[in-house]
């Protein structure tokens, strides 16, 4: 059916539907464009396309384990990425591989002329390596964002009281003595004139730009203005051997140690053979010791009842004689005990009679005491009598020495 054959109401509805579809398509296209743009923006932001970058380069022995796009580490964080890996000229016998990388802001602010180095270490056991840079410890910042220009001494005198600073290290021409250091105020200009300087490089610390303006020149000891002809800054490198080189060194050590291991295994084999011979000798000794073991077993079997050890140590005839002797000794002991009991009874009777006599006669003890005293006096008198004195001689002992004459005289005085 042609469009002219439709009624006005249907044509009006159809036009409205076409306009709605057109607006829907236009909105979908706008959303698609917006989403694609937002994706590009986030990708560029994550990859640092909008950030300022500082270029560096190093030389390595081999590019094994490194590839373009790998991250560059700084204090454990991703600070940039590798941008170029190129072998050096065949006539260059000093350097092998050129590796260029860039650090994003603000990471390049940690890079200083003293302490900042590059390290290439193994990242895993599959041969992958990682490039890492270290934080600076002193010196000068490698990249700066201050304006740098070269001025004469006369113009520098007019800038002495402002935020302009030196942008170079100035040494005494006749020696290596440092006269003025970069970032120092422009106050010692007479010493610079005496050193023969007519032009100096200065920087304005009052203005910090959003892009990098200068890079430090190690040879000239000054800041060079960044342009299209500037080369990346060179960092000294500490490179660890690649995994393959380490494996080769390990294999070489194993090959060196292998003869020693083989000799050790030979010694172990000799020891094992000696042990086998020793066990064979032990088996012969065990076979020879079987009769002694059987005899010992029979002896221990006989000892397995009460009193067996005594019967084994003392034969039966000796045991009978010992029993008879003990029986006779027992009979004699009984008789001796009976006689001793009789003697004790007699002694008890004597002591009881003596006790009765003492109780009956109270003067007996005094008489006995007086008799004892008189007997003692008699003995003492006999000892002093000249006729019986020799019978009571005392045994000679170590008598004290007689006093000297001087001592006797003093006592007499």
C-alpha cells in the first residue's frame, strides 16, 4: 500500500513514530560516543597519557626477561614503563643493549644526582626480570620545572634580590674547589667574576610550570633547557645475572663437585661391603655361641623356683652337714642360756641378801667407807716409806724443762 493511500490520521501517527525512532537512534549514538570517549579518557589516565613524563636510559648486558611496556618499579610501586629496547652498534664493545624508560609525575621527583641508580633483578623463576630505580639521597634534582636561562654578570646583579638562583655548579678554574653550588642565591658574583665567568645560568624559583623545563647535565654540571635535541638522562645500573646464566653457573659447580660425589659413593660402597662381611662374621659367631646359650638357658630354668640359687651354690651333702652343725650349735646355745639364767638368779640372790644386810645394819656403809679411807691412808704411807718407795715408782713422762738461772734470779727478786 502506497503512503498516499493512507488516511491523514495514519500518516500523522507514522510521522510521529519516525521522529521517535530518529530521536532514539540519535540518543543511542550519543551515548555510544560518550561511552567510547570516557573509556579512552580512563585508559589514557591509567596509562599516564595526561601526566608529565621524564625520560631516562640505561645499558644492560642482555635484554633477556625485559620487554617494551614492562613497568618500572620505585620503592615497590609502578612508577613508569619501558619504552625502548635496542641493541647497540656492533662497533660498541663497551655497551650491549640500550634500554629507555620514562617515569610519570610525581615519581621523577625522587630521582636525584646522588643515590639514584637503576637495578635489573630477577622477578621469578621463569626468566622474567624487572627494572627498578632507587630513591635519591642528595645532590641535585635531575629534572626541574623552573624557568632556566643564561644571563650576563651585569644582569645577574639586578636579579640578586629576587627568587633567581644559580642553575649550575661553578668550580675554580685552577682546581676542583667548588665556588658556588646550584640553587644558591646570586650573592657571590664577585667570586664568579674572579673565576672568569661572564655568563651564568640561572633559574626562577618563584615560577613552577606544569611541564619539565630543564634536565641536569652531568658533564657540564649545569641544567640544560629541555628541547627536542635533549637526550634522556643516563642512570648507572646494577644488573644481576639472568636466570640462564645462573643455571649455567650452577651446572658448572655441579660438574666440578661431581667427581667428589662419585668418590664419596665409592667410599660408601666400600663401607657397605665391609658391613656385609662383618654381618657374615657375626652370623658365624652366633652359630658358635648357640651351645653356650642353650647351657645358660638350662641353668636359668633350674633357678626358676624358690631356693634354687642356694641349692645351686651349696650341694646337698654340704647343706646336710651345715644343718647338723647348726642343730648342735643351737643345743649348746640353749644349755648356755640355761646356765646363764642360773648364774643370774644366784647373782640376784646375792644382791638381795646384800641389800637386806644393808637395810638391817645402817652403820655398815659408814664402816665400809671408813675402812676404804684407812686403806688409802695405809697405801699412801707405804708409798712414802723409804723401804717400800721403790715398789711404787711412777712412769717417767715428758716433764717440763727446769727454769733457767735468769728466770730464777728474777723470781727471787
